[in-house]
């Protein structure tokens, strides 16, 4: 019997959606504790939700996770449950790539089920609030000791839509040589720009990196914390999730570099004496 449910949605907190979901759970399984991971995922942004859940999953208590970023709600997309960690965790959400990366971070999907047993769902006048009508009551059912096998038909874990987390790729520059093509996966509230690369990915490039964004070149020293970054300079910090993030001490790297999630960033070996001011590459005439 599970006693904890974690929630991640793009519902926001201005409307009653989150409160209604929690009310359904509290009414059906009053013993359950509920943790809000976030309800601030950008609307309809499955990729951002997937990344947020993947970052959080290693810290989530054993139990049920309900993740809802579901632009296809009410359509033929499947609602699914993914079992991980020998049954200690069950992820509930739409089959649109939202859950897959988190399942991989938790050791991999062991079993998967489509939530096709409509007897466990709430009767509703429409089909557009699966968080309330499908995921919340199914989570409460599982927390009350209901067997996972009763939520619906078992499906092949390989049939679940793959995750949306990008991986870095090799890059070659005519001047700077071999490097890495990365992507900004997340810009946090402080303007730090997390990349889809860890320190081991750039270790061979040295302690000072050349950061190329479009035609602009910056130098960034790899550091372990923000205070190591010289005033006004851009640094490459190993962040709290072990990933490389472009940062400015007490400032916003996103504003300084004009970056947002999804933007491309190329990284090459730098030189310790390279200026931290921006340089624009001129294309050949």
C-alpha cells in the first residue's frame, strides 16, 4: 500500500485544477501525503515537464507520481502507469513521452499498463480533465492497496512513447577544432542555463571553454560554485543535478547570452588567457 503521491503538472495555481485533484485524492485515500513537485511547467510543454520530472525523480519518496502535461487529453492518446524500482514507484500520466526519462532515471520501466479500467475513473461531463477523472482516482485506488494489474490491460514497455531528453553530439569548428554541440534544457528562475552535458563530457576540453552561440564566442571557466565566477563573466558551473550550466554570479546568464530553453550551444577547448568579452565571428564574404 502506497502512502505518498507526488504531483507535477502544467496546471498553474491560479485555477482550481490542482486543488480539485488533491480533493479527489484526499476524499478517496485520506491517509495519503501529497507533495507538489511543480505546477509551473509551461502550458503544453511536454519536453519541459519531462525534464523537470527526470531532474526530480531521484529525490521523490517511494509511492505514486502523477505527471500531467497533456495537450492530447481527450484524444486517442493512452493514459498509462509505469512501474519502477520493484513496485516501489508507479508513474501515472499520458503516454506522450512525459514519463519515460524519469522511468529511466529510476532504473527503467519494469511493467506498464494502460489505464483502461473505466470502473476506476470518475464519471465526468467531458474528457478534458484527466488529472481529476482518471489519474487522481487511479492513484487513490493504488494507495488503498488496489493491485496495479487492475488499472487496465498490460502493455509492452517498449511501446511507451520514448523520452524527449536530447543528448549532446560531436561538433567540429574550422578554427576551434573538435567540440560538443549542446542544447539548453532548462533556464531556472535565476537565469542559469542548464545544458544537456555533464562535466565528464567536456573534461577533455580543459578548464576554460569556448562557448559559441550563433556567431558569438565567449570564454567560460569551469567552476564548482557561483562565487568562483569573476564579476560579470560567464562561468560553466556544475549544478545541483550534476549537469553543466552557464551562469553569471549574481546575474542572469540567460539575459547576458540571450538564451532560452531549446537553444543550441557549441563548446570547444578554450585558452586560459581568452577574454571573457563577446567576440563575433565574421562569415566569409
